[in-house]
């Protein structure tokens, strides 16, 4: 396990460190992960040059320009969700009734599916009924879950192939599937993994960020008083909370010397992103959330060639969701003591199971 900031950055940039899930000693953290990922081959568990080809397909779809272009849609999604919360009245669960709805709706629109589209219900139904990754996962449940998701995404993809739209799935079909750069199963795996990763991590980060602000009212007041802090606040919350702590799983392909220690060839390596983001030599008073912190070079999105391709869109989602939530419901508060809340420790990302709030 690697915990220091400089060491984590060095490991993630080292070409002698492999992300290939097929390595015998790949440090899978949940049952079934290695077996299923070896069959499906998600691009985040590949090495260059194979990984590079997939990354190029997606990076162009996830640029800052495209993320900014989606900002209006994200704002609409967040406003509509808050409208519903206000009509419903408190108490509500900020995880299932806000963060999850926002993240799934954004990911749906990324692939051209609105909430009113019948495909949206099919996709969210398939996602919600499966155990893929996490403490409840097994090789069988993950395989069945992915097969179910592939069936749904396959139906949507066949429809898009007949009538392409202006969305990620359509462009992958037109630019990469029809050219032969992607096989059908590879297309479905790419879209499925992109949607799952973007949905779960953003849900956790929105919910945990809101909870952190509710627990530190002085920070919330600071943010509500000065909206220019929002961008920095999002990055600081990403650093401090680091919901995807152990996503960057690796295997050493050669002996590697680091800080006088040897990582032997074949050893599994787990660079802990949260530990790196709390390294006091890089982030003084690292346990403190400081919206004016000058160093924003955190590794919450990873680092190196596997750095999260969706980080630009994620930042837009977080800025809009967090900023709008507390602007429109400034009296938001926890409906239960924080000691009663449960947290997910065995899923893809760390976060609260539920956050009951009222106003």
C-alpha cells in the first residue's frame, strides 16, 4: 500500500506498474472483480497501448468545452430535482432523492436518454437491481448483473445505430464501432462502465460534500457569502473526502525501488488516494477543509495515464448541485444525528447510505 503523496504520484506515473486486471496478483478488493473484469475488460483495467486507444475515444467526449456545454442541462436537472423536493417537503434522503437522481439523470443525458424516455427506466432499473462491485458482489452476481446491463444497453445501442443522435453513445457507434475500432461487446462495456463509474462516484461526492457542509456551518456560510469560492470549494471537498480512495489498483511488473523499499515484481500495489490527499507535507493541516487552500493538485481523480476522463463533467455536476442546493434551500439541516448515519465502505466509492435532511 502506498500512502505518501509524492509516492502515489510516482507509482501512478511508473510504466512498470500495470493496471491489467488479468495479472494473477491483481489486488482485487471485492469478490468476483477479477473474474468479471477479465471477461469484460473495462478500459480502466488495461495498459497502454490498448488503454490509450480507449482513452482517446473518450477524452474527446469529456473535454472542458463539452462539460461547459452540458452545464445548462445539469442546471436544469438540479433545479427540477430541487423543485420536486420543495413540493414534497422534508424530511427527505439527500442520497436517494437528490444526489443519486442528479447523477443518474446527467449520465442518462450524456448517452442521449432523458428521464421521460422509457430507456431511462430500463437502465436505472437494471442498475438498481444488480450487485456489481462492492461488498455484496460475487463473481456470479457481477456476471449476471453485467449481462443484464449489456442486454439493456445493447437494445439502446441498436436503436441508436438506426437513428443516431447528438450524444456519447451515438458518436461511439458512428466514429468507432462502424469503423471497426470497437467490437459490439467492447462498445457495450465502454458505455456501461462509463455510466456506472460516473453515476456512483458523483452520487457519493455530492452527498458527502453536502454532509460535510452541514457539519461545518462556518464553511457553508463562507460559501453562501462568496460564490467565487465555489470552484475552489469543490476541489477542496474532492481532496478532503476522496470518495474513490482505492480505485487505482495496480501490479508491479518489475522490481521497483521507492523510498528505500523494494516492491517486488508481481506484487499487488494499492495507491491510496485519500492518504495522498491528506499528506501533511503537501497539504498542511490536511484534516481541515480550507476553501482558500492554494494547493489544489489533489489526486482525487487519480493521476497519470489513468486519470479520470470524466473529471471535467464531474466538477460541473458538483459545482451546480452543491451551489444550487444551498442557494435554494439555505435552511437545509440534518433531520437525524450524524451518529445514526451509516456509510458504505465496501463499494466502488465511499459515501453515506442515506442523509436525512429537512428545512
